[in-house]
C-alpha cells in the first residue's frame, strides 16, 4: 500500500458526505460502488451518478461514511469482508471508535481514521456536490501506522489538505470549532422560535448568519454530540462564565465602566475572528 493507485472505491453510506465524495471521485474517473442500509439514499445516489451497486471483490479503498454511532461496527465488517482493502472512516468523533475497536481486539493495520472538515446544514444525497471538499482541511488521525499514500491521494484528489493529529486532539478541536457552535446556533434559534413575528420582521443577514446551521439534521447531530459530551461541556461552561460576566457588565450602574468593558469584549471578539481567519488561510496556503 505504499504506492498510491486509486482505481476502485467502495463507499458505505450514501449521505451528504459519502455521496459528495463519490460524485467527486467519479468525476475523476475512479470506479465507485455504493452501499447503504437506507434504500432511498442508495437509489438517490445512483440516480445522481455517484456510482453503482455492482459487486467489488477487492476495491483499493473502502470508505465508511455512516452515522458516528454505527462506524465501529461497519468498519469491523468491512475489514473482514475486504481483506485486501484499506478501510477509512470519515466520522466527526474519533475516541469512541478507537475504544470500540480496541475492545474488539481489531487489527488496525488496514484502518485509517479520517475526518473531512466539510459539510452543510442540509443532509442527504440530494444535497451532495462534487466540490464539497475543495480547499478544506481533512483530519487524519496520526496515532495509527504511517498514513498510506492511498489515503493522501484520496484527500488530494478531492482538493483538500491533510492535517495530522491524535484522536483526543481531534475530539477536543471539533468540540470547539464544530459541535459547540452547532448547539449554540440551535439554542439561539430556539429563542427565535419563541419570539413574536413582529420582532422577527426586523431581522437581517447577521441573525441568519448566526443561526444558519440550526437547520442541521437533529438525529445526526444528537448522535454526534452524545459521543463528545465531555469536550463540549468544557467549552459551554467557559462560554457560560463569559455570558454571566456580560450580564454583570450590563447590569452595572457605572455607565462609563460598562461602555469600556463592552468595548473590550467586542474588541476581544474582533481579535478572535482575525485569529480564526489567519489560521484558516494558513492551513490552506
């Protein structure tokens, strides 16, 4: 597996991520076969041209793109069914996968855990597109054996950039950059659900930007969050302290002090946004 020759891929899981990968690979003349326990997802992916159900005895690569709580079971089955293939997953939480595989005493020689940092608030194959991963980072878990060239070829074929980190580092990172923002958007949008229509008539693009991801799939995201609760709670607790401090600032009777502290808070937010943009630009340069 040292030489990268990606000709045939078997994809398990025809949701947004899996179907987008398949469409992109098909556009680059890689043969793709599809599998999904949800027959409507499979039919839609085939209709879109993401691949076929033609049997493959020995694909080069098997991609597991099922919901996070099902990943370990599907990976184990794929490693057994395709003894010559490399198997990867694209799940958004990593530590529980390795815990389950370790408990089952699975040989991880042919397994690489990865996570493309791409997606939409809309799920399902009908929302897939071939360019979803272009100019995105793609996490590769480094505590396994050296990343095979085949995996790096897949990532580069889809226009992404690999970033190597451990499972623990990954789960802490996505708790801050993905999972906590998802929950905060949902909480804010829940306030909107309770608001009077007259108030919402004054809403603008800023509010829409903040709650856009509140339209995400509830079953998928509850699955993700339940697998990474400890890391998420740490960030929400830190945010809770900041919000409590903000309430104290707003309730202060010292008008001049309140304004100065609000300026400081907003400027800290300016700095955080600038830092985020700088890091994203550097990651993709």
